[in-house]
C-alpha cells in the first residue's frame, strides 16, 4: 500500500508540473524594409500578357530582433494611394520568405486594370513591401512607382465563356447558357444559330456573372448584342487577349467526294452545333485499281466584313487507309486544311458504306474536338 501511495503522488507531481504556465513570450520586434532595390523608380514597362515575360520586384531584408524568420508581401496601389486599401497583394517568392517577387506581365496587366488604367493606356502603379513577424506588420520605409503600358485586351480573362439571351438556341435561362470552346488561351468560339433578338456572353452560368458583348469587331464588358437580320448560323469568336470579336456566318457545309471531283451532299444545320445529311446513298467510284471512297468537307462562310469565302476541313494525314472497328476516334476529327486540291487530306469511308444509305453528322461541340461520324444504315 505504501508503494502505491508514492506512485500516485509521483503521478500527481508530474501532472502538476506539466500544467504549469509556460513563461515564453514571442518576440515580434523587427526593423522594417529600408530600401526597395528593383525595379528602378518610375521604370517603364510595356506589358505583353500573352508572353512568358515577367518583372522582378526586390528589396533589402527586414531584421527581426531575435534573428528569426520574417515574411513579406508586396502591396500595389493606385499612383496616389496610401496602401490603406491596396488594389492587390502578393506573397513574396518562396512562400513569402524571399526578399523578391516575380510577377508575370499577365498579373501586372490585371493589377493595372484594377488600378484604373484602361486598355491601350499608360499609367503608374505604386508598390511597397509589407514585412511581418507574427502579428507585427510593418510597411517598408519607402514606396516606388512603375509606369506600365497596357495592351488592347482584358486584364482579367474569363476561365469559361457562355452565350445566353433571347436570340440564342438556349433562350434566357442562364443555367442553360451555351458554353463556348476554348480554342487557345483567352480565345473562345461557338458554332450556333441566332434569331432576331438580344444576346450576350457571361463568364459562368450561375449566380451573378460578369457579362460581355460584341460591338462591331470588338468584345467589351457589359452591354447587349442584337441580331436583326433573321435566323442565321454563325461562328462567334471572342479574343479576350486583344478585345477582338469576329462573327462569321456559316452559309453551308458540303461533303466533297474526291473521285467525282465535286460536292455530292449538303449538310443541314440541326441545332446544337450539329450539321448532317440523313439516310443518303454513298457509292464508291470504280477505278482500274479498285473502288475510291475519299472525301472531305468545305464550309462556306461570310466574314464580318461581308466577304464570302470558304474553309476546308479534313484529316490530319495527307493519305489514309479505310477505317475499321479498331480505328481510333481521332481519325474522324476535323482539321483545318489549306491544301484544298482534289485528293490530299481526305478521309475514307469504311468498306461497309459502299452502296449503302448513310448518315453523315458533323459536330462542332464545345466539350470535345470538332469531329464527324458516318452511320451506315
């Protein structure tokens, strides 16, 4: 029993010691950044946000009294701002520990837009460094300016773009808005019909999205576009990098049958970015060496300036074998081709299509590569 009592007392002593208050106090004292070393004050920068160009912001180190780690943020403001409400803040490189920040021209273009500098305009942005040690945040002893020239384009390029409005195939229900295809960074397009009425573009199909509209050959924030010439089919392309827009009317798509050196069928627009002809006979041409089945497509267009033209789509290969059940789906994908001679870059019908009725369906869907399919009846 005596041994038990000693053990219990020992345990109580350990617990009491563990619960004693720790007298350690965090030392947050530090000397803030004294000098901003790069870029030079009022340095001029012509922004090129579509490139990989960047700018390095650098400064002297802040000094913590206890020699421990200091974290940094770079704050940006309008030229006359006092950083009480900066337009942007970025943690320094290395998770905030380096006395350097590398910013892309794309980020600087965004900052410039938030600072009120318009597209194609030149203006100044003020910057400084905030050093922090625990809850102690100290601004640098100085601030500097950079002068930037913005390109024509949007400072904030949307991640997605949708088409909505009374003139569209989906109507005014935002949840049913038609998604555009991202064909390259900042460039979106859709093949669709418009009837008389208004339409616009949004960056999301929920909540309260940002809106955009087409004005001539430009895309701009806000506003409405309007279709006034009756129902027509278009390729609408928006380039947010350059604030440019193009409305190309699609007046027809034809299937070019190379052995006959002519178009054998026109495809009708069926809605939802789909053209097709249905249940039509396909007959290969008998040659001395066998039966020829090569084909490709021509899209007849009218440009934004009213000029008619044509665009050819075909295979990625100059020549092909007949497809089989094992042929990958990429065989039928659409590729723009500049060589529109009689034979090159043609697809081939499968052997089963010869002397059979077929459906040929062309799809410019935004969620996959543009393609077509042949259904043998």
